[in-house]
C-alpha cells in the first residue's frame, strides 16, 4: 500500500464489516498494531470505529473492547440497534452505521488528504466518489481472497487504492499462539465462541458487532 509521508490520514472502520472480513480470512485484528502501522505510513489524524450495540451487549464481552479502543487512540461512534418485525412476521435487528460514517467522512474531509475506508460495502461507492471530487485520495480495505469476495466490485474500482486485508495479516494480525495460551490459562478451550473471549490492554482483537 502506498501513502505519502506527512499526508493527513483518517481511518473510517465499519466494525461489523471488518469483523466479518477478518473472520472470513481466519485471523483477528490487533488494533494496537493497526494504529502503529498507519502511524508509520503517514500523519494519522483520526481513527474512527463504527458499531451498533444491542441493549444486551452493553455489558457483554464486546464492552471491554469498545472501552479499550475508546481509551487507546480510537474515536468510537455507536448507536443502539433497532428491532422490528418484517412483513412475514419475523423479528429482525437493524444496526446499520453507513449514514454516520458517511456524514463524518464528509465533515472531516477538509482537514484530510487521504481517507482509508475499512469496508467492502458497495453502498459506499457514492461516498468515495464525493470525497474524490473534493480532491481527496480514498483507499478501501477489504479482501478479494474469499469466495465470494468481501468487497463490492464497484467500490474497489472507484477507490484510488485497494488494500487487501489478507496482505496485512502479518502486520496487524493478533498472535494466535498467545491468544491460545491466555485462553488455556483462563480455563477457556478453543471450542468456545468469540463472545466468550476476554480482552485486556495487550490482547485487543476484532469482535462481532
């Protein structure tokens, strides 16, 4: 990936999308390493993380992750999910953060040179085009290494630079062996779901939102 030294960069992370992408690739994101990587590449102005929370997640295992991110260089943007019943009577949960991300990106664009969007959602194509019209470079981080690909073709084509998350695994992936050791020490086997995993300041990884 290419960044100009000194250009003002902000990360816009679609939390649910990044979680799904990293899980599809088989690794967890280490957010401490993620920040360090982009701070090396350019002048990192802001790192924003977007996630919707259901009421029962307020005090679940995702809360330590959100608190850690909030205190360690990330700007957290959250909102409660909404439950509704569709036409067939099925209960569904809605927690889309696209509008919040798009509004913030346009609002902050004048203070930035380069926007890095962590999402493969094709709905962001219009946002990328609007930012480019303002003279900003836009990179999209997702992956082509899954079947099907996690990034929409129209979004990848619109971006100035596409960064495959798979290519960043060695730089931002969490050490699986250290996680396994911690799980063993705490009495959790590898068969437990990710929601059972505890987070601490040295063990920050991606979590479903």
